[in-house]
């Protein structure tokens, strides 16, 4: 009986939309197949990289995956507590390898960068957004190679994400799912990948 | 004399000159029951009706059905494995369609298993067929195991058949990932029910292809005439009065390189009663 009234007063969303949403969710996990521990180590690595440039509040950092209209995006929301000035003088040391390798196959960074001249500190409010590789553009042919300088696709100033007035770094990795990327890879890119040191293996002497 | 040669499309013999090879296209889906066989039959019939030399290969070893959909079940004497094992020549095994002399069928073995064929054999067979036909359409079995691998082995192109259902889309997505690198499979969305889509109760063409993102080859509505046609063993593609028949012919034209209007499916006119029904009918 309640169903009968609900039918008139509380129309459910059409099941087609539900199907679409469910499908998107299931395909997201099909493609990413990221286990929770992999996400955790991704988060750790991400924080390690960013903290080489700015001081961050690790306890309140948040890494999530989101699916948008036509893409899957990784969102990292990381509060900044300060800026490391010395980074301008001496180039930062390379990050340790191992944990990155754990996710290199399923979540491949085409480019990962945070603007070293983060303006976050200067205004006290700005944050840096690094948005990478859009969905329909062909995947950039850089692999996550250690010996290549990361290319910053775009960086823009934005207000604090959480509205608390605290500066944050938010990194967005957006793009097609790993499978599509692999298919688009040209022979040249494959060759390049072979020449560089794969992240999921220890570097050979 | 040259014209005469074109009028005799039926393959004359095994030894064929170095003519340009035909296209081998695998029709696949991952999920079963989405209409691969019906699609293969109808696209093949439509291509043959355009004058192309077409052979349909049933790669679903153990579950032969393409002969039935085409109404050729009584003519099948030898099958694919007979040819591979050289128990029959290719000419003996090829069944000519009763409606078109351009169309041939190579049936699957019904009492054998998919594992008895290997990819190298399939590749060689498809190569032989390509020398003699303009189109080699391979009806792929459901699944992603040996049968799928064999069906894909000799092909250069794939048509993915998908229905607007979550399970079919997920499987189609998986299958696309398993096709060889560099392929650009085309999509046929089958069994679409325009009225349901209109009411938001079924995934639309855009919903499906928003996820799969493949070139859209065609859209086939879920329509009684296909069931009737299959009952009779007469592909609907030959029915000039059927919209579905038209849709299949448009797919054939597109495959042949013609530019055709973007696929669309008309929402059938609904009578007063069905409108009343949808007004009061159950949601979702």
C-alpha cells in the first residue's frame, strides 16, 4: 500500500539512470582494480612527493577516485601548512622507488607535477591545482619515467577546497581508464617505455 | 568476359589467383544471447544483397546455430572441423544460401568442442576464405576463452554487439579490451526499445556508447519481426518493408564504405491504451 502512494508522491529516478550509474561504478572498479592497500600506498607516495615542496597536513589529506561525465579522476585534497623555501635553491632529491611501482600498471601517471613555485604561501589562500591529461585527447606519450622531468599540464590558482581558509593542494589526475591508454600507445611509446626504468621493478645496475 | 566473371561469384576452385583479399570481420560480444548470430546472418545477407561475395563462418563449435537462423540447416553436410581435418574440401563444406548465390555458410561442428581447433588453423582457414570472398564474417561464440580466441585469430576487424543492459555493456567493454591492439571495433547496439529509453527506463544509445566509446555502426530495435524471421529462417534484412531490415542494410552499406545517415531508431506510435498504461503503469 505504501508502495502505491510512493509511486505517486515520491517518484523514483528512472531505472535507466540507475543502470547507467551502476555500470559506471562497476566499470570503474573493473578498469582500476585498485585494492584498498594500493590506494593507501598511492596516497603515501603522493604525500611524500608533495611534501618535498610544501609542508602539508598529512592527517587531513584525502585521496579519492571520482567518475565524472566521461572520465575517471583521482582527487587528492591535501591541506598545506607551510612552504619550504629552500627548495628553490637546491633541487629536491628523487623520491624512493618501491611503493610507486605498486600502482604503476593500473594507475599510470602520464605526468605528475605540482608547481614548485607554489603560490599557496604567498597569499595564504591559494592552492595549486594540477590537472592532467583529459579524456579525449590522445594520451601523452610520456611514461612515468624517473629520468624525465615531469611535465605540468596546467596549473591554476584556486580557492581552498574545503572552505576553511586553509590552503590546500589538490591534484587531479583525470583520464581514460588504463586499458584505453594501453591500446592507444604507439610503437614509439612502447620503445620509449622499454628504454626507461620501469617503476615496478628495481632499477638494474 | 570480364563482366561475366563478376556474375559468377560462386567460388570455382581452391586455386585462386592473387586477387585482393577480402575483409575478415569477427562479430563478438562477450555476453551470450545479445544477438551475435542474428546480426551475423543479417549483415551477411545484406552485404550479399549488395552484390558482395560473402561467407559466414560459424565459429561457435559445439553450439551451431547460424545455419538455423539462415534456414540452411538441412543443407549442411560438412563443417568447419571437417575442413580443418581435411575430411572435406572447402568447396564441399561451403553451403550456398538459397536466396543469394553470393552468400555462403561454413557451419560449425555440432558435436565437437572448441578446444579441438587452434588459432593457427583458424587463421589459415580464414586466409583461404579471404582469397575467395569479399567479406568473411565470423560469428564468435560467447565467452572469452578458446572459442573467442579462435574466432578473432583470422580477423582484421571486429563488430561488437551489445544490448542496452548493464551486463552486456560490461562484457562488451571487457571484450574490447581483449581484442588485438590497434583494432578499432565498431559497435552495433541491439534490442533497443525506444519507448523504454524515452521513459528513461533503458540505457540509451548515448548511455551505452558514452561508456564503450566505439564508432557506432548501427542500432537495431527490439522488434517482433526479428523473432518471426528467425522462426522461419528468413533473415529480416531481406524484408524491404521492415525498418529493422533497413537498419541492417544501412549497416552493410556503412561496412562497404558508403556514407549513411547516423543510426537512429524511431519511437513507435503508441495508441491511447498504451499511453494510459504508461501513465498509470509501474515505474522503474
